[in-house]
């Protein structure tokens, strides 16, 4: 383990950015997790991959950054705790700027690789099926599909995330993948294992490691193939499905009830068949808030 950057902090000693490196030479891959301190599934997945790489030396270089926002993780906070800024919105960073800008600049320099992956959990109020978000076409789509994650979400725009690490990597000419799985604040070891397997498949596709695990992809879709269900009114949402469930049109996804008294005030039913990829975890909702996403599949 190498400390690639450090900076003084107001308390608790120095901040240190750690990198684990396996192998040498080309191709080079960089995998980052923990930009947001409350997103645990990515951290665990990257550490699971590290354990696999200790047993199998890659034919190339793999740089792992399991936890960037260490101080945020200490407090279960998404943002840098000293000024409440989001490191992922500080790219490309500034070596002479604020603390988060300096960290962003150092991370961008330290992830100089051919292929880069940024791993996140969903927001604390939703659960997300492990997925890779990629452009509509091109090399990154090929790499995303090679991961074999349950969902490949092809999205408009060359950068997808203009102010984040993904956009900064693409501006620097690097192939970049955005992986999301599970829920913020919580650790789901099953989702972490799924993500770790996907990362290993990617390394196998690039020729760095041997990998024989079967592809787990259920849906390979664009935005228009994802049905988004929102709350018609405020209330207490009770889900009747989990992420990964296959549903048909009309399937009961959940219902809204009054927070006090429990009177049912509305049902949520699938408008299309497919796989459930997002489910609201925090039940108190306002009108038009996201409740469930269903990605269309050929099998339903």
C-alpha cells in the first residue's frame, strides 16, 4: 500500500490517499471507491478484488483506491466533513485550491490508466441493482458489457457526469466506467460480491487475469426502456418488490398509505415487464419522488 497524497487536516491527523498496486506494465486499470464516505458497497467490493489479486498476479497493472473520503467514512457522511463539499464535484481539481480540490487533483493524477472505474452505492434513500452506466456506443459500452453486471444502462452524452471523476477521466482521454450498486449508509455483501465479480470479469476481458464466472446481465437498456414510477402524492411507501425481481405489466410494486392511521391511498403497478432495478428504501415520500424503476427485458 502506497500513500500517493497527504494533506494536513484540522484534527485527527493528516489525510492520506492510499493506493494498492498489483502487477506491472500494460494494460493499466484504475478502480476507485469511497469518493462518498457513506457508500460502503464499493469499498467492500474493491477490497474483495484486492484479495483475489493477491492470489493471482495480473498480467498488467491494477491500481485500487478502496476509500478516498476516509474522514467522511468515519462519520458516515457523503461529503468531506470539514466544509461539507462533495469531492466528486471538485474535478479536475486544483493542487493549490481547497482541500477537496487538492484531493481531486491528486486522485486524477494517480489514476493515470487506460481504463478507469468509479464505483458507488445508490443514495441512502434508494436501493440500486448492481449496474454499469455507459455511453450509447463505443469502447466503453464494450467494456461495460464485459463486466456482466445485472444491468447495463446505456445513457445519452459522451461524458454522462460532466463535473465528476468520470467526466474528468474522459476529458483526459481515458476509458471510464461508472458502476453503482446497493444503498448508501448500508453494507450489502451480496451486491458487493456481484460488483467484485464484475470488476474481475473486466480484468479478464482486458487480459489481466483468468476469469470464468458466467455473465449475470439481465437487462441491457437505454433510458427509454426504463420505466420510472414516482409518487402520485405524499405518504408512506411500502414496497412489494426487491431489486432484481422480474415483473410483468400490472405487477404490484408497492403502495402508499397514510403515515398516521395507515389508510391506503394508492397502489403502484408496473407499466411494463422487466427487472426491478431501483426501489425506494426510505418510506416517507413527497409527490413526484422516485419510488421504483423497472428496466425492460426481452424475457418478460
